[in-house]
C-alpha cells in the first residue's frame, strides 16, 4: 500500500490529478505501523490544503495521535498539524499542542513550538494568550531554542518594542553560539551553528533599529563575529553578510561600519558572482548610512552593471536606484530605460518603469528632460505604469515651472507638442500615452501658433480612427478636438471642420458609449456657439485653475425659500427617511449597496450625523470640492451634488479660484499657503476633462532644495576621480572638466555625422581607450561605441589610443584604417552583406582584388559606418597605402587623386 | 515566512521532489516549476546562483545531474540558503551513502521526512544532522 501512495505522490508531482487516491492516503494515517502512518501523513500534507473537505476526517486521527505514547507518532501528527490545521480547527488541537510544550522529548517540544508558530501565522488572535511561551528561551536543547527563534522573529517584526527586554538574552545566546558552546553536531563547515547565528542577527537587526541603547549592547558581539568569521567558506560569508545587514540596521557605530565596509570590498573584489551579488546587496544597505563608501567601489559596481548575468544586473540597478541623487539621475535613469527596453519580463518591467518614474519625479534636473524621459517610459511600458503618472505628466505640462516665466512655459509646451506630433504616427502606442498626447495636443496644440488647427485636428482624428476599439482614447481625442475648435472660435477665427472629423463626430454621436456620445454632442453644440460664449465655456490655458464648487448650493436658498412659501414640500435629508435609502442620494449609494447586499461581520457603526445640505456655510473645508471649470455641466452631475436639481445656471455665480493648499510640484517648493493638510479633505480636480483625483496627496514631501545642495557638494568630491564610473557616482555636470568620464558624453556627442565631429570624437574615443586601459578588468560600457557591433567593444581595450587618434585625425585614413584591425570572420560576413547591397557603380573587380583576405571588401563600406569601428584602427601605414591603392583601382580612379569625398560620392 | 518551496529537478527538467510551504493549485505549481526550471537550467556555472522570479528569489545549486531549487522571500539571506542546500545534501549523503538521483527517486518519502525535520512553516528549524536522522533511523528499525 505504501508503494501505491508514493506513486500517487509522484503522479501529483509530475502535474497530473491524483485526487481519486486522496482518501487512501487519509486511510493510511490510521495505520498502526509507524512507517505507514507517517507516510500517510506525508502524503496527506502533500495532497491536501487546509481547506480541503477531507481534513475533517483527519482531525480526529491527529487528536488521537497527539496523545500517543510513542513520540515519533506525536511528531508525525505535529507535522500534519503544521500543514493541515486551519483557523476553524485550531481550537480542536490547541490544548493538546500546548500540553506538548512540556513534553520530555526535545523533538516534540520543538515541533509543538512550530505548530504554535503556524497557528500564529494563520490566526494571531487564537494564540495571543500563549505568546509568553515563546519568550521562554531557556530551553536546554539548542534545537528547541533555535526553533523558538522563528516565531519570535515574526513577533518582533510586528512589534519590536515589547521585546526590547530580550535584547540582553539574545546577545548572550549569540555570544555563546559564537564561542562554540553549542554541541558539535550543530557545527557546519567549522562554523558554530551558523543558521542560528544568522537568525539571531536578523532578530537583533530588528530590535536595534533606531534604538541606540539596545544597539550599544550588540556592538561587542557583532564585532566579535566580524573577527571570527571564516571568510573563505560560503557559510562564513553568509554570516558576515548578515552582520552587515545587522550593522546597517542598528544605530550606526563607526568601528562596525568600517568592518562592514571591509567585508563589502572583499565581496565585490571576489571572482565569485555569488559574493559580488551579496556585496552589491550589502552595499545598497550600507549606502543609506555612509554614502561615501560607494566611492571606492565604483568600478566594481560598473562592472556588475555590465555583467551579462541578469540577476547581478538587477541587483545593481537596485543599488543605483538607492544611490540616485539629482547629480546622477540622468545617467541612471537613462540606463534603467535602456535596460527596461531590452527585457521582456513584464513583472520586472513594471517595477523598473515605476522606479524610473519615481526617480524622475524626485530628481528631474529640468522639465524638458522629465518630459523626454516620461515619453520614453510611456512609449515602452505605457500600459504597465500607474495611470497617476500620466496625470502627473499632464499636470506638469500644464503648470509649467510654477513661476511667472511664461516664455519658458511656452517653450516647454511647444517642445512637448512637437515631440508628440512626431511620436503620434507610430503604431502600437500604449493607451495611457495616447491619452496624454491627445490631451496635450488639445490643450496646447494650437497655442504657439505654429501648427494650424486643421493640422492638429487631422492628427487627432487619425488617432481616434486608429484606436477605434479604445473608448478612453477616443474620448480624449474628441475632447481635444472640442478644445481646439473652441480656442479657434474664441480667437475669432472661422472654423471649418475637416470632413473626416465631421464623419468621426457623426459616428461617435451614435456610439454605444454614452460618454462618447455626450462628448460628440457637446462638441457639435460648442461649434455652433459664438465666440464670447465659447470663451466662457472653454477658457484658453485654464487647466491649472482650480475651481471651487459650492456643494451645498447655498445660492439656491432663496429659490427654495420661494418654493416653500408657495407650498412646496420641504426636503427631508436621506437619513431621516426610512425605507428609501438608495433612491435620492448618490453619495452614499456605494456604502448602502454593500451594507444591504452582503453579510456584515464587523459591528454596526453609529449613525452618521450628516449636515443638512442647505445650511452649512461654503467655507467649511470638508464640504468643499474642487472641480474643473470648462465643463460645468457634467462634472457637477457626476459628483455628489446630484440630489439637488437645477445646477446648470450655477457655474459662474459661485465659482471662484482657490489656490491655497495647491502645491507647486515643479520648481521651488512653494506652497501658496500652509494649508497642505487640507488636501485630504479636498480632492483636487486638475485640468480640463482629465478625470484625476487626489493630486495633491501624491506630491507631499519633495525637498528639492536639499538635493540641489548635495549636487554641488557631490561634484567636488568626485572631481578627483578620473574613472569612467565618475559619471555615475559624480555627476554629469562635471563631465566637461574630466574628459575621461565620458561614458555618456561620448555616446551623445558622436553623432552619425562623423566627418563633422571628427575632432571631438577622436579625443573622446581616445580618452576612453585610456580609461579602459587603466581599468583593466572593466569592459567599456556599450554606450561608448554603441554605434557598432558588440564584438567591437570587447577588443577595444587592447588598442593604442594614440594610434587610434592618428587614424581619426587624418580624414583620408579614417575610412581605410578603420577596417584594419582584428576583423574576424563574422564581421567579414557582415561586411560582405553590406557590400552586396551596394551599388558598386559598375565595378565588378572585387575578385581581382590584390589584397589578401577581405580587406578590399571592407573598404567599400561607406565612411559613415566604418568609423564606428575605430576601436580597431591601428593605422599601419604600408598596408594602408596598399589598401588604398586597391580601393582606388577598384573604383577606377587614378591613385593620385586621394579625395575621400569622391569615394563617398561614388559610394553614395 | 522565509522558504516558500523546495524543488529537486534533474537535468532534463523532470521534478524529483517538490515541497511547498504555501498552497498552490496543481496548475500553478506546474506553471511555476516550468518557468523557473527553464530559467535556472539555462544559466551557466559562472553566473550567480540566484534568480529573481516574480516575487520569489530562487536559490539553486547543482549536484551532478540534480538541481536543488529553493524559492525564498526577499528578506532571506541567499548565501545561507545556498549552504542550507548543501547541508541537506550532506544529510542525505550520510543517510544514503553517496546520495544520487536514484536514491531520491526510490526513497522519496525518506527525503521528505528529512525535509520535514529540517524545515517547518518555511523556517529552518533543525541543522544538526544527528537530530534530523534519528527519527528516520528509528522508524527503519521499527519496521
């Protein structure tokens, strides 16, 4: 029978359903034979989850076995308890488990502790009265003590303060463990009970975090462990790593930090990728406390960033994420975006995209850069990022710099408009990004006067048509169209709708979506109005102006009074009416839905005292609601005031600007009033047609000033570094001074037009050569030469930079010398293919090429692309001459006329 | 919670032992195993023994034809888990004497018993080989 059950386990393990046999496993738990019983329990724990129907059959067996005289039977039952008992069945076994805490066998005590741990995980309240049992650490058996640490760790993680008294005991236990007081059987690779040490260090890290007094008790023992650990074995390093985690979590101590930094540098210098990984992780922990230690490890970090190993790379990005400052944000975010584009894993893509956004929002050096970065993020991961990000971007464009600098704002907007007009034609843009595009084009497309209304509307129509299945995008597009037309009318220009626009609107006014219909009809209505009316409905560039709406509609008081005098029924607030809960008030509809249709488990709350809607004054903060200007008709409808009729004429009377409490996110942190705390009661609705809520809550604590300061300080420190890594650790602002830190400068300055920028490029690439020679283990980042094949970069460090320089400075050699170096076979194939595509202007003399191998073919590559491979330029002159000769002969030109331009013309 | 699952998979990608410390349905297990086994088997010796997969971190180690994969939470010490795998193998070595894939295939329950002694609720509770093996030896004797 046992064999069959094991087979069943196999069947499940290989992914097939074996539920037909579960009952036999359950039956086997009744068996008298110990081995069979335990196998039965094992099978049951593997097959069933705690909510399975068969559990009820097992509980009885467990109860019986917990009473058994044979401790092995008790252990088997406790194992099953740990896996199978759910919240409802805990009371059935709890008393017995508690009794077993005093069992004479340590194995049973240990498992009983773990069973309680499991109960705590399932339902903390069920074992709350037993928590004191965990505090008894003084069990004689180290195994039981070690097991007790698991539940204690969980408890301390939840609430560290009530366990501060145990710090002394933990420290003394750790000391004893480190001094090898435990039995030898717990040793692992000559380390005394390393797993217990690690768990104790984790607990100490929790207890010492932010607590100076507790931390001081720990310093000695942690220092001891740092000294004693054997750094040649894996397990020793594991303990060391845990020490670093502990040191970085507790109140900092300079000596320990130093020891930690030493260990980190050893990890990072190690050949083992595992240790590098741990080193990077440890570094990112320690960097919070002492940012300066990153300096010495720049190269190692860059190394890990370039590593082909994905895991290491991600860990390094995590480190970069933590060390981002305003000085290096551009480099880091660029890197992140490049990496984000290169991966397919959606889970990680989402994470890294949100990190990019976060960093960009926090540290953006300029609005222009921010917009460009956001565009990139949206383009490649638009559907994965939070929609809030899109709203933030729109708000930024709308608010501009937040200062009175109108021209700068205009520039920003027009650059945004331009970039969007460029992007808009691309297929497969994510929906969130399209919404931003539509909104920006609608709001600012015609603002600069650069683009005509018909051009913008044409583009918008294209968007709406191209994404006909996406209602949200279409809605944004229609609203944008409406705005463009409204601005045109308001400016006194005559509007003639494009035919495709007209047909679009007609199609949408018969749409299945009521929202689209409404927008379409609104547009049609707006177009027929005169300029004055339109200007009031759709004021130009008013998206930032928040408007207060009087939710209580006190302006209607006189009207109500009049009606009452004429004998109308007075309004009875909804909570005073019985039996018609859902009918009139939309505000509480959701609450009531849940309360009437589902069972409630929590206690009933006290009845709310809601203020009668007509009485309370406007200025009460909780009852004010900010809604947008331009569409006064339906924000009001969709919002909470719907219980009171006839709001259509209210728009202009009670609306006034309210700017206090609105934080200017970009530019200096200026709050127009200290009333930012009111932001939780008022929900801001920014900008026309953008349904956005809780804007103000997203941007609470941005301390930009401090980051500006740190930028300059950081710059000074890093100016000493003549390493490639400096751009990451120092700042791009310093790169001009240090031509060696060109990892990104180069990438940017090498435009495809090599001929024009030969001087600077030559300098740039030669200096990178120098750098990469200095940093022998370092692979130059692909950006350095990101124009060419990856094979180029790997051999670059071996090149003499000065030769390279020569080759570049002489324009006649540039084309020929470039191809010379180690042109391996794969590249030869490449070159051949390039050649074959080429109009060789009637010359068919390739075969007759006197030069050996493929040098002649290589020459045919136009100068523009060959300079990419300057890494190989060695410039051996005799060969050069030969080659040139061959080339010239091929082209049918006399050798005397060495004019590179001629070649270029010929070769196209 | 620490350890979320322990898998032993051979070079062909066939599961030889699977123990989960949280409940997943059969389908979820199959998908998860497929994905992570593909990820881990594709890596070479030089790359580090840790792989991120969704919310898990997977620590793996290869012994001859058998891969040991342990899925852990983010807070776990990866290097320690790597050594835990080795401890597990040492323990099995001591019991089976030079353990190989076949030992685990034909004594699946024993391998599970050892794991049950070493890991409970996703925590490492016992690291003394003697303590781990005593109950198993006693059971062998009794039957």
